[in-house]
């Protein structure tokens, strides 16, 4: 009996020892994982800081004159692009749903009910529908002319300020090239003043000169992406406007019969 009790006590002690060791090992693993995660976060922060500092240094090396103008092109171009993207997204309408609602309202409540549906819907398609319905009592031809005329007005609203983005796209690399040419001229002036063609003078001047070209091309690429998206969005909305206008005229013709 004593042997059995002693064996039980020994087994309990061993089990408790194993549990303590397992807990210590798991705690150590958790501490190591936390340390690894902290090191990764610190490395990412250091990389971001290095990139920001390097970008700042390159910007200063390129010269505040032309680099500042190129940066202004990027800021103004992005501001216009973001404003246009927000406006175009708000102008996007479910044309099929709007057409069905207008047709149903026209059958049940007449022109005024259909106009009320257009008032409660945002977007250029609803505005065009409202103008056509407003002149539907005169004749279908009057409604068609109103739709065509107001469609041109809405298209102008969609394309508002987009030409400025294309201007900045063309202007940024041109300014960069101009900064490069001026930097090359300054480098050759230094060579002439020194009376000797030292590699350090040539390399330093060319590096500074090419930085303006790099920044100008980067700005143009960024703005070109936004410009292409805006143009594609405008084309999509215009196509919806044209299809919806044709559908509205067909609905009005059927309603007049």
C-alpha cells in the first residue's frame, strides 16, 4: 500500500513539473513572437522613414524652383481629379430602374407623377427625363428637342475641369525637361568656371538635372491614371444618357397613342 501511495505521489509531482515546463515554454514562445512582431513593425517604420527622408532629400537636390512647380501640378491635378471622381460617382444612376419607375408613374399618374419621380432622383439622366417630361404635353418633337439640348448641357457638366488635368499631365514632364536643360547648363557653367572637366562636377550637375525629369514623369503617370478613369466614367454615363433618352421618347410615343 505504501508503494502505491509513493508511486501516486511521484506521478503527481512529475505531472505538475511537466505542466510548469509546458507553461514556461508556451510563455517563452509568446514572448519571442511578440519580440519578432515588434522587430518587424520597427523595420517597417524605419523603411517608411528612410523612404520619406530619401524622397525629401531628392526633392531638395532637384531644386525648389522647378520641383515646387511640378509638385503644384500634382496637387492641383489630384484635387481636380478627386473632385471629378466624387461628382461622377454621385451622378451615376440605375438607368433601368429609373426608366421603369418613370414608365409606371406615367401610366398610373400621368406626366406630373413621372416628373415627381425624376425630382426625387439625382443624376443627369433624371434631369434629362424631367426636361423631356416637362415638354411632353406640347408634343413628342418638343420633348425630343429638350432632351437633346439638355443632354448637351449635362455632358458639359460632366466634362467640367477635365481639360485642366490633361494640361497638368502635359505640363509636368515639360517642366521636368526644362529643369534638366537648365541644370545641364549650370553644370557646364561650373566646368567652364573651373577650367577643367572634373568628373564630380559633371556627375553632380547631371544627377541634379535629371531629378526634375524623374519627378515630372512620375507626376504625369499618376495624373494620367486618374484622367483615363475619369474619361471612361464620363463615356459610360454619356452612353447611359443616350440610351435612356431614346427609351424615354419611345415611352412618350407609346403614352400619346
